[in-house]
C-alpha cells in the first residue's frame, strides 16, 4: 500500500506523473541505503558528470530530483544543491533548493574558485583585505562601499 506522499503527483516536463507501485519499486531497487553511511547512493545509470539518471516514460530525469519529488510531493522549483557534495546521493535532506547562481557559487567549478580567490586575496587601495563583492562583472570593496 502506498502512502499519501508516495502517491503524490510530481511534475516532469509539466505532465503529471503518478507514482505506481511498479515505478516506485524500480526506483528504490537502484538506491543503496547502507548502515553507517549517511548518503543514499544511486547505483543505477549515471550521466557523464556522475548524477543518477532515472528513466520515466522514456525521458531521463535526475535521480536526486525524483527522490526529492517522492519525499516532498513535487519537483523543486530551482536547482538542487547537494550539501553532501556526493553527486550520486539521492537522500532528499542532503539537497537544498537554491538558485543556479548560488549552486555555482557553492561548487568547485572554475567560476566558484575564481570568486573565492578574488574575495580572499584582493586588497583595495585603502588596505581592506578579502572584502570584495562582484557586481555586474566588476569588483567592489565592501569596506569602502
């Protein structure tokens, strides 16, 4: 018997999707919940970046987004950030719904590293260290503003 949350409608490409017993079993068969390991690891197909992929009606959906929808009743409005930094983790409380900009800023990509380097190493003409903000592609000292 499905719980109310499990039978909730989630929206994939604006089409309502009912979580049937068969679909739920197929999803959870690809999740490894290991004692003493906090993450719920996706052991099914992954994309080239390491994110889990689940196929629904022939369409690929990121597994952590499906897990989020199963637990909270709908897909996230923005981008899911993996707080644990494990890309194949599908545990919904290990993700946070944030803007794409915030997700990039928190990441380890070149843009995030550059932002952190600039914010930590620059010194303005008045000697303020590491207090820069980036706005419109320009640097501004927080101490001088």
